C-alpha cells in the first residue's frame, strides 16, 4: 500500500492529530525491532523498523533495572522502510513552533516538525504514545543521534512533574552540582575533567531533574561531547578513526570515560555557573537566583520545542531553590576537579 | 492616555518569573528576554494585577516614569491595553508604588541573543581548546 499524505494545519490541529493517531497507531506500534530505555522513573518501550535506529538508541541511552512508575510507548519509523501508511504534510504556508505550542496548550498533544528533513515527532500524553517519522535513518536532524528521542523524553518528564535541563553535572559520593551556562563557559570540559579525576557525573549536556524533597539529577543520555583540542588537553586517548559529529566534536561514552561506576542519579545541592577565565586557581563566589536562571533557562527553551512556558517556569523554580555559585575555572583540569571536590566536601556536604 | 486605562500581559506568549523582587520576562514568540529592576518589577506587578493608570499616576512620586516603561512594554508586545479588566486597588501594591524612589527600568537582555545563535555546548578558543577563552571574550 503506498504512503498517503495526511494534511495537518494549525486550524483544528488537536482534532487532526487525534485522527492521525487513530489512522496510524494500529499499523505502527508493532515494528520489527524493540529497545527499552529508562530515564528517571519512566520506562520507554521503543519499537522501530530499522536496526540502525535501534543501535543508535541503545548506544545513547541506558536501561536501569530499577523499577519504574510510568510506561511510554514510542515508535520510530522511516519512510524508506515502507511501513508508514499515512505521512503527515504541513498544509499551512509555514510552520512556527510557538504557534503550534500555543495551539496545543491544554491538549494532550506535543508536536515537533523539522521541515528541512521532513522529520516529525508527535506525542499523545493521554495514551502515552509517541510517533517519530523520518524519510530515512540518515535523514535526522544532526543533533538527534547524540540525544535520540530527547523531545519525547522531555515531554514525558514534564507530564510527570520533572524536566530535562540543559546542564552538566559533577558529583562526589552521590552529591553533586549542576553546571549551567552559555556555550564556551566550560561545562563539558569541566565534566570530563571531573570524570577523569574519579568524580561522578550523570551527563554533560541534558539531564533529567526531579524536584521533590530533594533535587535529583537522573542520567538521560550516555553521551558526552568534546572537541579535539579539549580531548588532547585532557589527555583522553581515542581511536585514530573516531568520527566527529556535526559540531566537529567527538562523541564519548559516559561509562567508558568514567573512572568510577556511573550512578543513575545524583542529589543536586547547587547550581554552578562556570567561566573560562584563565585564572591560576579555581574559585567560587555566590551568584543570585536570577543569574543562575539566566544561565540555565534560555538554551534549553530554545532547543526543545513545544514546552517553552513550562521550561521557563521549571528553570525558575530550580534556580530559586538551589544556592548558586559563579566558578572562575583554573587552567589545570585536576585542579578544577579538586576545586569542585572541596566545594562538595565542605560547603555543600550537609 | 486616559486615566482609567488598564493593561494586561499581552498574550500567552509572555511569561515571567520573579527573583528576589526582580522580574525576568520572556516573549516566547520573539525569544527575547527582558530584565526589570526592583522599581519596574513593582510597576509590572501593579499593572498585571489590574491597577488603573490613574491609581498608578497618583501613587508613584517619581515623575514621568510610567510612560517610558509602558512604551517599552507595549513596543515589545509584553503588555496590551485591556478593556475588560476589572480595576483593582490593592493597598499593599499601592504602598509599594508610593515607596518607589528611582526610575523603573525595563530592558532587553541583548547578550542572550548571542546564546541563541551560538553552539550552546562548547564555543571555546578554536586553536587552544578548553579551558581557554576565545581572545575576544577574555575577562
């Protein structure tokens, strides 16, 4: 059966998405390959028609044997595999994420569309089912392989009172800090430096944050990123044929880099705003909640669609709850790690 | 401007949060962030809670400070005139308005637009790599 176009437009979008799920669900959720992923207390059962997709998801994610409270079903299907019977087509002259987010507010639906590649992610929070459609395995947005299913994971977390947050993490004995800041602030290099000096991390880019009695960061992805110069400076040895990603960065595996067991979660005690300053010594000074918020919120809100107002509010609550520090990074990776070790062992120990 | 005018947050695109008495406002449609100083935050709080222009004008002692604030907020789509708001007269907020002694400032965070276009993970000195800051950004 040939693939039929299924028109979507802003007008009546929730109704059309309901029809789309009715039309496609029975056909899609029984694909050849399956892979399980767990983030925080949410288990994702992913069905896909392409072995490459399965491999990519398995590499980037983890599955914990710990119990879960919520189960989500996702399907990842590509047109080249021939299993998609109805293909969405955006019928309005343009697609604007903010308009779509506003239209879907107070409905169970979330929608991301990347027109350049005809790449779709559609989620129904009521049935807890999501559909990702792409033309071919290689026709994914360049950031997707490093953090596959990121939008679905984030949307599911939001529906359960948690959120992905754009920050790195550093921990010691299960207690840690979030690292937030604009590009070039040194987040990933600091995380890698800490890992190489026997500290812990649950991620250098996006982590899942739960705010209950404590603030907890859960591992969402197994991947770390670092450029060639950073790799050299930190003394990490990589295979000669290791490929660079779309940002000309190497993708590393958190478990392979870490010198201690990688925890599933770290209790977060503070927000740190690193700055690459060229100082001799790493030093910490208090920052305001507003400064922490402005370091934490904008990039995540920009990068993850269909959740801007919720992320804004979540980042504000997180920033008000945690003490914040400006961190003037020193130049020696082991000295930087020692600085964070002292912070966690002294000021943040209780 | 008519004294009985009231204003409200322009749409669902406008979200705001308070940090120790100072608001940060985001226009989700434009992606632009705005910072309000403590005085502007009191004014914002009064306006979005439905305090009318005449009450604002009578309460604030600093001269000619409301119009510039409103112009910036209106020009950037943060506030809009509303006809259906029920005028509110909240004693606590009026006391805060009366205590304002310097100019309310509402200004965009222009530096955050750089963040949006930059590689948000690691833009560092391309030759030296982390942790070396690019030459044009050294402190």
